[in-house]
């Protein structure tokens, strides 16, 4: 698991999320821990290293 910090696209607060490095491409919806609005997460890992992270308002 990898902890990644980013800015919520709804409330602009910095939040963190645990990402599974064992899955190379992931896409899912997670609620913001501050404002509870849904965030669409798209993550890519290359050889266990984070290569792309996108968090968009859903």
C-alpha cells in the first residue's frame, strides 16, 4: 500500500488515500474524508511506482 496526498476537487482540502501498488491500473469512486463528496480516482503504477494519479469531481 502507498499513501498519496492530493487536493479534493470539491473542497480543495489536502487529503490522503491508500493506494494498492499491486494493481497496475485502477479506476474507482471514493468519498472525500472532509466534505464527503464523490471523487473519481484514476491511478496507474509502473513497476510498483506511481506513474499517474487523477482525482476529478464526480
